[in-house]
């Protein structure tokens, strides 16, 4: 495994090439450095790389890593994204720590987050997670529910809906993975038009094994862990 700085250089070059193939500006693509499974020391590595966005899957692990107060007080600190499934009873804790919940997958959770964000005097950025691959083991709403859920979330004054998230098929060929990403792009385009929400600009899709395909299908945020840090340590 390359050192993180060399790994990031390689990733940036691959992003540039993928954008070139699809006629896009590399500046349109944001890297979320996924730090799940790595110890607190990963904070220093992420800062050294200049990453502006970090992602965690579980609320408790994120608090162990980022909840000591030091991180939240850092000047110009990275934004922290929750990218894993969130139970409603942890909504209050999530609102306290995270700048964005990218895995909103049901209306009841949206209601809880809206209430907790209001109590905290905070407007919380959210993405709606859609299960575009149809795999039963994955979280996310069904594609046909996406516009209805987006319409519901749009009316919640303490949530700032910015787009959609998906995870590509865990197994499958390039065609199936691309189709999953293309479906999310279609959903975003339809929702933006139907709800008159041009601000629905975010497509969070693509991880270490498939981020180039995701970029070519329109991803604006890619979630990278292993390719930057190596295998998880826990």
C-alpha cells in the first residue's frame, strides 16, 4: 500500500482521467475520506492530506474518534459525514457531531433529525439514500419512493436537502454498477425538476473499487477509504 500522500496523488490523477473521459471538470468531484475502522490517529493523516470531508459509518465509533471536543473546536476543520445506517434513537447524537447525514432512508428518521436539529439550533445537511441496486442487505429507499421522500424532507425547515446517495452493487459487472449509478442520476434529475429544487446537486456514489465509473455517471462526491489508508485496522 502506498503512503497516503502518494495514494491521494494517484486518486487525483484517476479522478482527472475519469472527468476527461466524461467531459467534466475535476473540481466538480469532492472526496470524502472514509475513516471507519481506523484509530483516532487517522485525524492527523487526514489533515496532512488536506481532506476537507471525512466519513464515518457508526455514530459511536465517530464519537470515539471525533467527539472529544478537540476536533469540533479545530479551526477550518473538515466536515464530518455520516454515511452509514442511522437508528432513530441515535438521531440526537448524530445531530450533535455530524455536519451531514448522507444516509437518510426513511421519513420517520427525517422527522427525528428535523426535531433534534431544531433543538440544537442547527440546520443539518442531508442526502437521501436510495437502494438503486435492489440488494436486500442494503439500506436505502426504493427508487420509486425517492421523489415522495424528497418532497417530504423539503418541507422540514431544519433539514437542508442537497441530493442523493447510493452504494453500487456489492457484486456484479461494470454494466450493473454503472446502471445503479445512472439510476441515481436519473432520480436526482427528476426530483430537481419536479420539486423545482436546482439545489439538489449532490450525487454521492462510488467507493474505492468503482469511483471512476461513478464519476463518469455523474458523481459529485466519492467515498474513499481503503484506497487512501489501506485495510481497516479494526
